[in-house]
C-alpha cells in the first residue's frame, strides 16, 4: 500500500484542504483517506486524552505495510531495542529463529536456540536489570548461608561454582544453528541492533554466581562465542577469531563507572601474570588459587581477606575482582617507572592567512578559553602551553597570575631547521597558577595576527619544537591547522591528481608523502607524547600523511573539509566537539596487553598505537572513543571446556593515579563446526575486516582491499554450503547462511561501498583518507552505523516515536528502514544517519503542511537546502522530529564515548544535484557510482558459490 501518492483535494491529514478552513489537530477530517479502489472501513477514534495521529502520507497506513514488512509472524515485534513497537518490520519467516529474538533481550527465551544467557554466566544486554547480590543469593539457596558464615568456616567449603569440572554435569547445549535463505528472506535491519549470540558457559564456571562475572560485549566482543578446540577446525570454518576491545565506553568515568579496588592487593599468577578473576579455582582450604589461563597454583595474598581501611576481616566472596569481569585496580608503587605524569596539553595553532580568514584562529582561542573549566584538573597539576605557527614559530611566555607588570611575551623563532626553545622553563605553565593570564592571552590571540598575509605553515618544525618542550614530561600535542605544512621539517607537496582518482594508481595518494611523519611518530611514542590532528583546509591538506602522527601515538584525526566560522553550523560543530575533546578523561603513558588460556596466542593488533613488542601496545595517551582489534591464533589443541582472555590496560588517570583496568572474557569451546557458525558475531566480524581492509589499502591498494572482503564472503558462503548445508544449495534454493550471520553480506557490501573503499573517480583523497581513519578507529556501534547507516521514515512514524518511553524515559525511535530507494515514497520525509553525517531527505511531492510543521516555511520551494539546524517550532510533530534527530545522535545511548556531532543536511529530491547524489550514496542497497545493488551483489555471490 505504500506506493500510492496523496490524492489531490482529499482531506488527507497533511494534504490539500478547502481554503479558509483552519487546520485542526483533533478533527476527524484529518484521518487518512483510503487509497483509490479500497473501500473505506470504519476509522478508529483517538485514544482518550491523546492527540490523533496526523498522517502526512495521505492514506490509511496499516501497521506492517511497506517494503520492510514482508512475512512478520503474528505477535512478534522484531524491532530492536529503543524502537517503536507500533509498526512491525520484517520478522523471521519459516526457517528463521524459532522464537522472537526481541524477547531475548529481557532474558525470557534463548536467542539463538541456547539457554538463557543470564542463567549460564553469559552477559545480559546493556539496560537489563541485573539482580543484586542479595537477590541472587536468595535464588541460590546454600550459597547465601555459606557466604554469611564464611568467616567461621573452613575455606574448603567453596561456593558451588568451585566443584571440580567432572561433577558439574555435561556441557551445556550451545547456540543452535538456524539456516536462513538470504535471497528469499530479506533482512530486517532492526536485527543489526540485536546482541551477539551469547557465550553459553557450563554451569558454575565462575567462582561466584554473579551475573557480572563475564565481560559484557560493550567492552570486549569476540568474533566467535564458541571457540574451536583446534587450529584445523578454525581454518576449516574460514571464520576469523579476533577480539574487538573497547576499554572505555564513555568520555567520563561518572557516566559509566566500573568497580574500583582501592586496597592495592593485586593477586597475579606468578607465571603468566594474569590477574585473579571470577574464573579461577581456589584450592587448599582457600589458601591457594589455580590460574585459569596457565593452570599454575598460586598463593592467595595474606591481605586478600582483610579490609585495611576498616581494620577487619573481609568476606572474600564480596570482592569485586571475584564478582566482576571488568574492574580497575589502584596500582601500587611497583607499577610506576616514574611518578605519575601530570596532564599536559600543548596547542599548536595555525595562524597563517587561511586560518585567520576562515575564523579558525578566533574560534579556537574562544573555545579553549570557554572550556578551561572542563579540562580535567582534579590534582591541580594540569599544564598547558601554546605555539602559534606560520612561516615562523611563535612561543608564549605566560607569567603567573598576580605577577607585577608582567604581560605575556611572544618570542619568535624563525630558524626552522634547528628550532630552539627560547625560555624552556616558562613556555609550559600550570593551569591553576596562570589561569587569569592564560585567559587574557587567549582573548588577545586573534588580534595579534588579524592583519597577517603570511600563507606559509611550518607545522612540521613546530611539532619538533613541541616534542622538545613536552618530551621530558610527556603529554598531548593538539594540532589545529587550516594549511598544508609547506616549509621546514615535514614539508608536503600538493599531490592531489584528479586523473589518478578511480585508477590503480589512486592508492599512492593514500600513503604518506613524507617519511618524517612516520619516523617522528615513533620518536613521540618513546617520549610518551601523543598527537591529535584537527584539520580544516578548504584545499588539499594531505590527510594521508598527517594522520600518521595520531595513528602511531594513540591519537585521532578529525577532518573538517571546507570549514568556515561564518557558517554558524560549522562554528557550533567544532566548538562542541573541541570542548568535549578537552573535557575527556584520557589515560596517560598507557600500555595494553591481552593474555589468554594456554594454547591461544595474540597474533596481530589493529588500531591507533605503537606495537612496542610482539604483544604490548603503547599509548602515550589512551583515548576513550576508539576501539582496537586483536587477532587470536590457536597454537595447540585446547582440552578445557572454557577458555579465557584477559585484557589489561595499565595507565595513569588524568588525575595522577596509576591504575590497571582489567577485562576478563570467558568463552565455551567446541569441536563442532555448526557450534562455531551458530555462535559467530556478524558485527565483530565486520569490525575485524574493516581494520584488515584499511591495512590492505595502505599496503596493497583499494582494489586489493575490496577483493579481500568479497572473497572472504564467497569463502564463508561456500564453506557453509559444503560443510553445513549438505551441499544442497544448487537450483532454486537460494543462498543459505546461519540466521545469526545473515546481515554479513549487507554489511560487507556496505563496507565495500563506504567512502574509504568505494570504487569511484569522484572522491578526493583527503576525504578518503579521513574515512579510512574512521574505519580503523570507530567503536563498534558507530562503525556498523558508518558502514550501514540508519534510515527512519518520519512522515508516517508511529504515534510513540519521538516521545519518551514511559519506563526508561529514553526517546523512542521509529523502526529503521532498509537502505533502498524502494523504501522512499514520493511524498515522504526521511532521516538518514551514518553517525558522522545526517541527511533529512525531502521527497519531491511532500505536502505543504508537513514542510510548514517541520521547517516553518509555507512551501517546499522556499526550503533552503544544505547544512542547517531545524527551527524550534511550537507543534507536536516538529518536537517529535527534532527528538528523533537528537536521539539518533545520542552516542551514550549506544554505549560508546564520542565527541562527534553530526552535521544535518537538508536534501530536496528535486534540489541541488551534488547534495542529492551524496545522500544517495548512503543507500547501500542501490546501484550508485560504480557499485552494484544488493540484489545484483547477492546474485553474483550465488553464482560464484554455485560455480
């Protein structure tokens, strides 16, 4: 029914109406009319006390109508968490899941045919209500009494989780394999928000019955939630075995606290150095513990059961490190090579002609000044410094507050080859001692350079000088520039050549143009100096070269093409992002290591850091808005029913405390290929191949990266057909694949069509390089959305969409749509959001009343396109549309830290062609540029698998 255009003259809610009659939100005349040829049935009245739904579509929308709604079983709402349940999307037809996967989120039924994950020590999705310790102990009689009497009891009477493996009964049934037909059962895109298949552990695997014993997927996700016991089985499966690790899920500790163990009693295995965790075994009346990684028996520290602060004995079974998979230890002295370093920010600010005329210098100075209170400084040791850069280096000697007659002095150094520090002791100042003078300096910074005609940038030389200045302490160099470094060290040439775009030689533009940036990054890493790049050029800026600095120092590259402060949206976006960047509670001088059960080895590491040794990743600063991927190798046959992998991040907090964040993940093992496939996590697999593809682009080129992804998909489909579908997929039976992996072909197609990898002669190399940076750093939920954007239909969204959920208070989103132009009706209004950019798509025949209600203009012809913010209009629909747009941007609700505020572009279907084409590239399932449609892609895959 969704194909009918509105009928002229019909009283169609948001269609044309007789002149002179006022719009009435409640009048019956605004109920939708039936399309031609459909007899009008009785219209239900509005619920008491509730506004009647205004139907912009101009027809009777029935729930379940539209291209996304084929074959929903009655009573199911497969829309993902946080979406409206009023409008059904496609469910699972025969051969899909045997129960409603949405219900699994509440833990009522197993998701992929296994047991209830909560009952087997698996995780519950974020937002699930965990029982408290007392509730849990009531549910497990025998444990409660044991715990309470523990002080007087012999330690050998352990909680039941400690019974020997042999007494624990047979291994649990793992996730079941549900085959699905990829071509005849279209994907419901709400499935992309489902949790991964649970890790179903044998009963009593953990030492306490805590529901927090195993690591939640928002911190660590495995591509396989059942681990093959041998290398040959893993090889046969063709699936990757890797971890996606995101140690922090927010920019600030208070937003996502984890248990902190303050007593500095850290019990570690003597041999493999793993930290004690919920999956160890206690022996010898509780005086010793067996390591779950390497099986060595260790002594329990004497102070383990003693509360030093309260000077009394402690109930061991209440310790956070035995109940929680994610904990943070306050580190004792032996974890420090030197006293914890203070937080240091050195700003390298471009003051050339391009920066001054675009308003970048003024905006940056104002933003730092207004964000000073947000910079972490609880220990009052935070230090700050400034270097202004054009063809010379300008240092600033900022005196302490209250110093008689002392003004900030500018010291200019024009020797770029051996830039010296004019007065090393006063160029880096303590924030609390010089606060007033720092503010005065920032107020005047714009004036100092307002008449400049200098177009040169010696940013490479400035970086060397900055390294010399903060190297002895360590810290962050924040580069804000609108120019290509064109004099001094690290000088770059204008390399962009449009004739190369879309050819085999394009990849040369994506690698570094000057070896300085890689070698200097390694020097920085050794001195605990991290570099972040904020790039704003309206012309070529060589993002490919400059992004090497963040890549090897644990930093990030932010790219603002064509930015100008005169556009309010540009200024607001940068100000908000830069302020959040300054407020983030980053870690300092950090190292990350992953340990695992004997037989497993960490093989390859992906992400922004420097690999200091085979298994140690070094981060001068540890960001909170990136994820890392670690490939795991199986070196020898695993005989245990459960393997564990433990990630530890040793770091200094920005408040001067040395800490270790430890995350322990336990996974069941299996000798069955079908268990491996039924437990595969399609989003983690996509994240792994996103990192692999970026590495392939930088080493072998774009074509090679696209081939890697496509060949892997053919390999997986062929393996499944041959090994698990009995080879019976010829003829008309379509393409078979497990239900838990059925989004993989769409995600892989989205990855190949992403800005970073797409075959095209229209993508500037700076844009492509910035996209590759995102593909290798974005946290998993944002990465999946960047690869396969969200699309919401707004003109006909359900009544509850855009309103707070009655229980959680979270804004409800409309059900997501698949990214195909078949979903777009000629009178619709749609939001498309890839987590970095939002498009509001206004169809050609949109009704004037909708334009009035959302944009405040009477007619579509008066609607301006491009970057903008929606006006705050006083009507219910405007409020709901704005609520949906804001909710779609809400990173915290997705369980990630991010500073990115997406731009909103209004796009008219019959408006500016370039903008329209850009928005259409988000429709992954359509043909665009040189890419094939999903239907063509699947037919192609099927042909290759069957051949």
